[in-house]
């Protein structure tokens, strides 16, 4: 398998993904867990033909790790022995859960994924869950921003809807955290006033919206045939 330390997973071209969160407690334990994950995966075969790539990103809160798996088909990552090895190296990890998703929409690549130094995960939760409504929100956001040039520093953005319709994840790659901060603080007036854009942010059933900035720490890729 290919190991790329500090590089981001490129989701382009794949229709499914898994998002998982671990709470590890401190920046030092974030790094220790990433090292343990790399060692555990390096010691065993690639877990399945449907897994294209697997990434681990450290949250800027200093305590969480995001696990992002890009899939070509149903999840077949049945082997969990590697997690026991990580637990032995970093005891006390709290696993928040894993959410299976399908890709709804994605932007073109505005830059080289190898230049990504920051990922931003925006999580929108729906109550009640509804796949159709979640899909509609993503479409409204894309339609509302269609005439707006991409923000400086944005490399790509991919929107995933959970299989149960309870969540929409926007996984976006940026050249830096500073580039994302500038974009958040300088929304173009034409976009802010776009009716579809405004509707998307007040979508029926949308219960909450939150985002987190993350730093890519580990990228594992399926071996070439």
C-alpha cells in the first residue's frame, strides 16, 4: 500500500465514503494514535478491494481524529484487529461512531490536492432524517453558488449524504487554514443574497450546522494492480 504522511485523501471519482471520529484527548495523543495506525496498517494486507483510500486527519481542537475512507463499493473493512493494536499503544480512545455516505455533488478540482494543508468538514444534521431533503439542500447550495467563482485557496469540495438521510457532510480541501478563514470572513455579496443559497441555510428539517478544521496526518492508498 502507499503511505503518504501529511497528505490529504482526494475523494474525486468515488461515490461512497465513511466518516468516523475518535476522541483521543490531547495533541500528543493525536500524533501517537496516527503513528500507531500507520504501524498497524503497514503490518497487514490491504483490507479490501472496495476501499480506495483511507485518511486520518487531526482536528484543530487538539483532541479528535477524523477517519475518512473513500470507497468504490460496499464497505468490506471487516478486519478490526488493527484497532486493538492502536488501543494497546494509546489506551482510552473514545470512538464516537462511523457514518456511511454516498456522494451527492462535487466541485471540479480548482488546484492540486497535493497542496492541501487543511481540510474542513461541515456537518449538517436533519430532524427528521430524510434523504430526499438532504439531497435537495446540497443541490440548492450548488445551484445557488453556480455563478460565484471559487474562493482563493479552495482546492475542492465534495458533499456526501448519509444513507439514513440524517447528515450532510461537506469535505473541502484548502491550501491552508488561513485561506479558509479569509473565505468565511469575505462571503461575496452576490452569494450571500442569492435566494437558493439563503434557502439552503434555512432548509426545512435542518437542525444544526457545525464545522471543523483539520490537518491531514496520514493517507493510505490501495496498492496498484
